[in-house]
C-alpha cells in the first residue's frame, strides 16, 4: 500500500510462541550459514506481516542474516521474475501477493510447486478459517495463504456530498450520470477494491455465470462500459482513489473493509466517510499468499518453508489485524482482536464499523475467479474498459 505508515510495533522473539510442527527437512537441510532473504511485496502485505517476519530472524539468527524488503506494482512483477528465470539469476526469494500477481504467475508457470513440501507445513484445512481454506485452492499448491479478509465490493462516500445514497447498481449508474466524474475505481489488475468490484458485479447484476468473464458477463461488461462514460480516468492503484475521495475530487469510490478503515486511520480519508453496499451484494473474498519463484536455491527453500510455518502461528497471525488495512486479516482460525497489538485494537475500536461483523456473518461469500479466468478478466477489462480512457 503506497500510502503506508511505519509498521506497527509488536512482539519480539520471546513472544513468538510455540512453533507449529515442522519437519526435519531431510530432503532440504537448513543452511549451515545464515542466508539473506529478499522479499518482494506487491499487495501491501508487509503492513500486516513485516514485524512477524522480522521476529523470525530474531528467533533464528543463525538461519537468516537479513531480510531485504522491496515493493513493486503487481502487473510489473511477473515479467521481472520471468526475465530473472531466463537469465538463471533469481534475485527474489519470496513474493507476497494477492490473487492478481498470483494468477499471472500461475499462468506463466513462474511459481515453485510447493506440493512436495506441504507435509512440512501444518494441516492447512485444519488451521484456516473455512473461507481462507477455499481461497487456498486458488494457489494450486504454488502458494500458501498468510492473510485473509472478506473484502467487498462496497461503496464509500462522503455524507455531506451524497445526500441520496445509491442502494442498487442502477441507482449508482443514475447517480454517476447526474454527477459526472464524481465516481471512481482503480484498474482491477492492481487494485484490491478494483478487482473485487469487477468480480462482484456479476452477482449484483444477476449475470448468467459469475465465474465466466468471457461468456457469462454480458450485463457486467455493458454496465462497466456505460458507467465508464462518467468516470474521468482509472488510477493505477487504490491509493489515488482514497486521496481523491479525501480531497473532495470524488464523492463515491469503490472500497473494501480494509481500504475503508485504514485510510481513515491514517487521515487520508475523513473519519466521517460512510460505506454502503448494493442490492444482491455478496462478498468476494480476498487473500494474500506467500509464493516462491522457481530458481530459488534449495537451502533458501528450506528456510522459506520454515518461515511459512512461523507465519501461521496464532501469535504471528495476530499482527494481521494491523490498523484495519485487511480487516479482519488473520487467515488462521481462533485469532481474535484481543490477541493483536494494543495500537491495532485501538485503531479498529475507533475507526472500525460494527456493521462489518454483522455483514460478514450475514452475507454469502464467493471465492474469486480461478487463475486463468482472472487473468482473462483483467485483459478484457484493460481492452474493453480501461482502453477507453487511454
């Protein structure tokens, strides 16, 4: 997340808790000397996990000498990794990604197959929240979920500017026509709210097949094209939509639970901003994954599998509450807000919304498109919708 503040304080190595069962890595022995691990984040995930990752290094200084953290836009990463792999010089050890770069990497065969190492991890079906376990299938054994949330799509608006709040897709379209360029969402291939909006609309509109963007989204593509006539441009990421809402340039944007809470915590969006949902709403769930590019050395793979074990501990998962960025955040069951750092608890108490827990419990949850269909949907949006704005 570009607008991110410093990562929350939290637990040190002494508070790391008992590790989950981990195999002896007979096939992949741990390195004899500490290694440096390079992690690229294309999902804003470090806001949720960096402190926990650093705790691993503190707990095992003989294993990791240093974590090098970098960030990159999701659409740009697959080509970069592909070039490294072709050159035989892999400079990235672990990628933290949402379903966007995960899917692109799967379609291009960039990620290491983790199936041989799944026995070295805990039983994911047993420890995950049920919907997180369903999301795990999207990775096709090429990644492990580290954080999860129900996502959206929701609309966010300033109550002083929007006197009559749209409650249906048609009302939102009518509002956009009457308030030209005051509605906005970001390019789906690099925006959690954008892609949740793209995949949630087929349910809201009653399209023929919400899981078939080619043959089942006639209503969705028609709606996006029509409402697009009243959208000035599509930002390359969600952050810009939040800034423009906060500045008053836009009055309604697409959002998710986390993207509603966290920018208000940070003061990017005024606290008094409100959220709503459209008729026929269903959650389109989202998750962040830990994936290893092909070409990473075997000694580092052993460390990374051990790190994945560590990150699935409840005490490390509690960091994921953060300041609401991926609300709730933990993928592992039984991780409650009272286990999170105090500043996370205070942020969510102040800026969270009581209705979220009711909506999460009360509305159906749908998993996103599978990898190939998601890539196809992104391409179709770029060609049919995004290209209309140059």
